[in-house]
C-alpha cells in the first residue's frame, strides 16, 4: 500500500523511491524503508533484526530437515551407513548434520566467490527452487495416496481414499504448472522481464533429480529388495534388512 502497485512491479520506480539494496532495485526493502519513513529509524532497525533472526530460524529448520533425511537414508542403507550414525552420548545424527553443513558451506562459498547478493540470488533462487520441489512432491504424494488405497482400503471411506487426495492432486498440479510458467517472475521479481536462463535451469534440475531418484529406486527394488522395502519403515525394518543382508552375505561366503 505504501509503494503502490505501479511502483512495486517496476524496477525503475523502485529505485526512484529508494527501495534498493546495493544500488539495485529490491522490493524486499519496501517494508523497512516505508516503515522508517512513517514510524522512525527504530522500526527499520528492529525489522532488519527480526528479518535476520527469521532467516536463521528458517535455515536451521531446513538444515534439520535435510539432515534428518540424510540420517534416515543412511540408517536404512540407501546411502552409506556412516551417515546413519548417531552421537554415542547425545544421540544426535551428527554425521548427517555435518554432511549437510559441508554441502551448505560449498553452496554459500560459490555464491560468495561469484559476488552474488545473498538475498536477491542465493535466498531467492534456491528457496523458490526448493518450493517448486516441495509442490512437485506433494502433487505426486496426493496421487500416490489414491494408488495405495486402491489395493488396501484400510477401512477408510471413499472421501479419504479417493476424493480428497484426487482433488488435492489436481489442484496442486495446477499450482505446479503455474509455478513453472511464472518461475521467471519468481526469480526476477519483475513481470515481463527477459527470460532468465536460470528460470529454465532450476526447474530442469528439480525434474532431473526426480528422474534420477526414480531410476535409483527401480534399480534398488530389483537388486536390493530388502533395502527398498525398508525405506521409511523405521528401526525395526532396518534391523530386519540388516539381518537379511548379513544372512545373504554369509550364504554367499559359505557357497564360495
């Protein structure tokens, strides 16, 4: 409301109004600049502090989620088993956490070396790409619910088994298409901006990761069925898988 729709969608007007970061138009500064003009400099200082702490909270949340996935896949022998190790005293998944820390360090270092703005590039590009991946996963998950209950109703009604997940999947599919079609706007924050090559590269990377995951899953189901069956099933399944693999190894040794 403070900037107006004509300004918020026009980089030149943003710059004229003083909504800039590092000399470049930055719509994320509107809240702080407009607030400082109306309420005083303290508002901008407190707002920046809250923004920084909220980013830290978001990064910590992402870190914990990724570390947990790495830990679970290591524990279930999809990834190297060392990634499934926990601290002997604190029981924290330290190996997975350190792996995620190293990956994040490499990514941040690349952006820093290239001199790219951490908010307008690193944060904007990768969070939008991550959001695209999450929506894609939720879309596939919704349709997978329909397929799962087709074989086993689990005493669930038709609404829970078919209608709700099907409607969710269709709506999410529409959202997914809209995200892909408007990904250039998400990256540039400017409607009608020239196509940024990254607006094609990032969605292709998400799609490519999905294809690679599918191929790996198919190969694992064929070559390591016990591991495949134990994905996401927890400690009991991991123990059963380990017992089967150890038995198979001992059998092979005995045969040889």
